[in-house]
């Protein structure tokens, strides 16, 4: 039934926009305030009982919080920033959301419409700026069209392959007073599998000798994770995950074989090559999952391949599959849940070998070489972590210890940028802890990444979040030093950090803080952090020679010298 426009009250553009947020189910936004969207801030004042506005310390932090919120909830994370510098700072969050397929809406205050193209104060063309890195970038010039634009924004952000939407809001448009009906609440649009599609998948898998599932992408809700686990376990098909998606299937399930990321053992790459059928659900088959396109050769892979993805444009982009179908991970998992292929006995040994390889690779290290061995330290606590623990990851080699030695699986979550953005983990942990304060949230970050966004611990303290930040301090930009030593051994340039007192910094931001230098001291410090009842930081002083969970700088130099003399 059409709404009676006689009953629609006059509202400012800011009020209309806030009403649309509420209609579409948004209840939280992350921001740094700005004068360019004062009308939105003012409208939010009237709905404080229904909407939480969290002001971050930096726009990059706000955008990363919104992106992490989108990952955790499956609904668009909302970020609000001001024009010019504010939007530029938030751009990295948009890039992360695009590469991670995360639903997100960035609302940017804009200059007044009558000053356009004069290089007005902080003027930027956001359509041009964000067009290449967002699903949709637009500007609302007429307040009467706000319901239309916002409804479309929510649909675009969540339909097909999820991603970010950027909307520019001219400040004078937000002050216009108009009478317009609201849009109805959005529903995302996702492609589903037909019975014929399911039968085609069944036929392809049934002829395989060594099938291998590769799960990734976004949109894996709890039900979908359970469904794909049931399918894999009932058929003894080993499961791998793409980079930072290890929480889709419980890592202790007998079908779990590991992940393709920065800490992948050579044995798993060998198994990927050995498989005669690769069933890819949700993943994009990028550099991480294919070791820079080397384990699977484009465009025609040597292995048979089924590729299911929510975006038709992704199927066949790099690799030509034998069977390509458009469907969301959730729709695919639910369609496959009850499928029994009758080959479980045939694949039992294959599946068992891959899971055994995974378990062997993640056993507690027995080396006493390092005073603080984070592999051993994490193994000490992993069995005592709550099953719904949230782990947020920054960029850097230090995350290899968490990705290798911790166990993941729903209801626990792993929240990390797949595009290698530094400074992500702490804001993401703040967002996760504020969203669900009863859950344990662990942030893994290096000394370099912490200096980019560690100030967001103050945001956690202000809003009642209690994340525990595990700060790996080795005095270097570790990942870059690793590559530097591999390609140009002992020619150190631009990768050394002179660090200061991280504990005093954290305490000044309202956090509990401790410094750990020995493996034996970690577990007790961790328990004190859990009991602190406020944000906490544990500074982990690690040896820079232990550059990753799999190699050392010394070994890299030895390998380089061996190549020179060969």
C-alpha cells in the first residue's frame, strides 16, 4: 500500500538519513565528528536510546572499526567522517572492505553544493576518489532522494559479493527541510543453487580420487559453517580455508587440513598439488590461496575445479573452472548439507592424512632456543580460551604464531584484513569488544602496527570495551625486514624501529599493561589481563632473529650466501 504523504512530517536531510539507518536495522556507527555533517550528529542526539555513536580517535580507526563490525554482524558497518582529510584517512577501511568482501557504508560530509568546482575548503570529488575501491560511490544532492539512495546503499553493500558503499552528503543538502516517505527495510539479494546445480556438483565430486574443499570469502554465518562442516565430515572431504578464514570449520574437526595464507606449511601446498579436484566456495583464488598463482597455474589449472562464488564476474577471472556457479557461501553450504556422495570410505585415508599433517604442524614447539617463544606461549593457553573468543589480526609476520598455533572455529571468530593493512587489529578489537563485551577479544599487533592505531585503546576505555592487546615488540618492521634479508641480506634500510615504553603508553590510555620477556611468564600475565576488567596490553619482547614462526634472519642470510656461492 502506498504511504499517505499527508502524514509524512517535514524533516531535515540529516533527520531523514538517520531515520533510514534505523529502518534498515543499523544501531551503531563509528565516527570522527566534523562540521560538514552536523545535521546528522544532531539527528542522532534524538535517537540515543536506539542508536550508539562511537567516536574514534582517528578516521582510519573509525573506518576499521566499522569494517570489523560488518565482519562480525554480516550487516553493513556504518562509518561517518568529515570531508577532505577525514575521508582520505578513512579510505584504507574502504579498501579493506572491498578486498575482504565486507558490507560497509561510509558516509562523508561534503562541501555545500553551490561551492562545487571552486576548490572549496577540503573539496574532493568522492565519486572519482572512491570509485575504483568501492562497490558504489555516489553523492546525494536532493534530500528528497535520501530514502532511495540509502535503501540502495544497504542492498548494494550486502547483495552478491558484499562490499563498501561510499555516500557523499553536501552539508547544505542535510539542512534542507522536505517531506518525503521513508523506504521499506532492505533485504539482500543472493543467488541460490537449483537442484540441477546440486546434482552437477555431486556428479563432479563423485568421480574424484582426492577432492579438496577450499572455503573463503565472507557471508559464512553460524548456520552455513555448521552446514558445510556436516557435508565435509559425512563425506570425508578435507577442508582448507583461505587467508584469515580459519574459523569457518572447527580446526579440531577430523576434516580440517589448514589454511592458505602467510603461515602455510609446505606439506599443505603439496597436498593442494596432489588433489585431483578443488572445490572452491566463496574464495576468490588470489595470491594467498595459490602462492602467488604458482600452485595453481592460470588460466587453465591442471587440477579439475568447481568454483562457487556470489559474484559472476569472479568466476573465471583468473582460473577457468570445470564447473562455475553463482551462489553465496551460505546458500551453497545449506544446499550441500544433506548431500551424501557414498565415497566416504574411499576418501578416509586422504582426509585423515591431511588432518594429521595439520595437527603435527601445530604441536607445541619443544625448542628452548628463544627466551620468549610465542608458539609455546600460545599453546599453553589455547585449550583454556573460551570457544567464542574473537581474535583480531594486524599485518605482519607476528600474526603467523596466532594463525599457526591457535585453534579457530565457530562461535569463535578470526577478524583480520586480507589486504595486509597495518593498524587494523586494535580498532577491530575495540569494535568487537564494544559490540559483545562479554566475549574475550584478543588483538595481535606488532610494534609498528600498534604505533599506527594503538591510541584507539582510549576508545575502548571510553565505551566499556575490554580487548587484550598482545603487542609483539622486536624493534623492526618484521615482514619487510624478512623480505629485505631474503633479497638483500645484511643491507638494512628503513626497517629499524626505536621504540619507547608501550606499557606507560597503554596505561595513559586507560589500559592495564604488563611486559613479558620469558615464555614462562606469559600465561600468568595473560590471566591478569583477563581479570583486569578494562582494556589490557601485554608487551611481548621477542628476538628479532625469530622473524617468523618458520624461519629466522640467520637462516635467510645463510640461504642468500649459499645462492651467491652456488
